[in-house]
C-alpha cells in the first residue's frame, strides 16, 4: 500500500491503478470479516412495520411519493428496496441481508475514490475507507434491517458527491445530463432519509474553498457563473423538501421523537453525544472537550491552507445539523458524520508521519517506506481496536438474537397451513404480549398471507391509525364479521375458530 501522495497531472486526473485495486480488495475483506455473520440475521419489529407500510400502500403510490419527494410520505424510497425483495423472496430474510451487506460493500470503493479525489493521497484514502468499513457503535448498519434507510441514504449521498467532485476536479462544468444524474442521486438520498439535506451546503463549501481570496471569488464568479447552477438547484430542491416535510399533514416533526428544539444547549449536547459514540466513550465528557477544540481545527486548517481539512472542518459541523436539534440520536445515523472525523484523523496521521520523515532527514525511497509502514501500522492498530471494541460489547450476538423473534412468529403463522378465503375477517389473540408495537401481529400476518382483501384485527387493538398516508382506520372488530380466530405465542399459533371453509 504505497502511502505517498499521488501526483496530480493537469486538472485532477486520478487514474485508478493496481495498488488502488489492491487497497480496495483489502478493505472489502476487512469489511466482510465483520459483516458476513449478518447473513444469519432475521427481521426486527420495525422492519415488519416498514415492509407492511409499503405493502399496504402499493407500488404505484410509493413511486408517486418518490417523485413528489417533498411529501410527508415516510422515506418513500424504502419501497424500492422492500417491495421487489418481498415480491421475489417473500419473508425469507437472507436476500434482504445479502442486499444490505452488498450495498455497504459497494460504498467502500466510493469512499476510497472520493478521498483520493479530495486529497490526492492513497494513504489518506485507505485510512478513511477503513474507518468507514465498520464501526462498533454503528453495527446496526450491518446487522439491523430497519437501518437500511441510513445505509442507502449514505450510499446515494456519497455517490452524488463523488460524481460531482469527479467532474469538477477535471475543471469541467456539469452538462445537462450530468446535472440530471447528480440531482437524481441527491433525490434518492433524500427519499431514503432526511439527513441528506446537508449535501448542497457541502457542495457550496467545496466550490467556495477553491477561491479563498475575495478578489479571486469575484473573478471566478464572473467567468464561471455556471458553477453555481447545481448548487442553486439543489438548494432550491432542499428548501422545497424541508418546507413540505415540516408543514405537511403527516409531518414527522409533529411527533415527540422527532420534534426539534432549536437551542445552543441542544446543539452542544447532541454533538457531544455524537463524538462520544464515535470514540466508543458514551459516558465520558470527551465529546464536550472536542467541541471546544472545533475553533482550533478551523484555525489550523486555514493556517496551513489545507483544503481537505478546511472542508472537513465544515463537514463535522454541518452534517450533524439534521440530527442536532431532535431528541438524542446516534449509532447508524452518524454514518455521514463519521466520514468527516475519519478524514480529519487520516489527514493528521499522514501529516505526523511526514513530519517524522522530515525530523529524521529521510528522503526518496526511505521516506516512502516510512510513510507506507507508518500508515500500515496505524491501519492494523485501528483494525485491532475496532475488533476488540466490537467483541467487548458483543454487539453482533445481541443484534442477531434480537431478530430471531420475527422469524419464529412468521414460522408460527406458516405452521397453521391456513389459506384464508379472500375478504375474510381474522382476529388474532396473543396469549402473552412479547412485542412492543400493538399492531405487530397484524403486520406479520398480513405479510404472511399477502392478501389485501383480508381484514385482520388484533385483540385489544380496536383500530389501526396510521400517521402516514394513506391513513387507515379499521372499525372495532366487535362490530365486524370474524371468520377466523387465531391464538398465538412467539413460537406457535392455533386456529380456535373457522366459520368459513378453507379453500386451500
């Protein structure tokens, strides 16, 4: 893994070489070491709810919601993931887990190439991608299916940014087709999760940092005003998106877990929590100490005129903003935030290794060897530390165990070998409450039988009120005709009554 900076010929011509391919191969092997156990995973409660939402809505309305990305339909792009998998594989969790792991693996070359474009250093790119491969506090990205929104939001966010910077590093403007591709990638990121709204600001800062002098900015703007078009359009789209999401009839902002509180206290509290999570120090005060160091980071980045550090100094402040004013979040939702801190860490490691070379008066091949072995030593130490932290908290085992319940419930309903007649009313009675969401049995039963005409009720839950369109209201089951009564536990289901013949 050669660690020396890659020479940039002309305007940002970065040609991927055999060492680059070797680096990516090593990164993929490292990622799969942690990720392959996820293929044994099942479904969590939230994933049953998510799948039921898109199944009950239907493909047409889900596609419509993706086009109207500003609507309050919750994360409509999730339908593009869930519905095809459900259509072809029903409730077999293995294809879902393969796709999720595959998307995370596909993001690794994107991270590597993006940092290579921004830094021109293979060593920095390798260290950043290594940090993005797996983080113990974000293990849910790999092992929990309901976090597919974070996975795909991050994938399209970085794909859009990499695509844009790849064109701009060559000194070119985005042509209409390229602009449409960039905007499509951005909309996909938005439709998977709201945290993508920081992208226009990051693109704007990337462009602004090219012209640090005001005089240069004016001259650049006069000659290259078309550069602002993508930024302006994405900013306009973001404004429409935010307005629609905050003011719509089914806005998530109306719910307590998503209700924002705009205050300096909330901002500092949540950002300190984010930093603690990234450093595996959830109960320490180190996060607040790092917050105090933010101005120092900005001053150093601009003092040494390092545009990569300058961009990342803004990155670690801006990308957490969608999460900074709502009740505490963490874990997988820091996927985008992690990239900024990982890049800062990798750049500083690279600078320290270069400084050691200067202090020992090494040059030529010896300096290259020091850089290579120094970077490799840091990478190995980081990988060992990540593995140790993951084992210390046993996140893999606990996350896999938490998804066994839904598989058992699905199997319990399948064991009935029941094929309800279309239009039938079905009452589900739990012998012992083992789930959190009161409508969880309805979600599972509906997906097992895959018949929209069935009227499925849960004993004790008089109606299903959806906060999301389409709003569904089911009359109290006592006034409805019940054709099947089914008693169930986590491990078995029993047919107590059937007033209609089963036409299996």
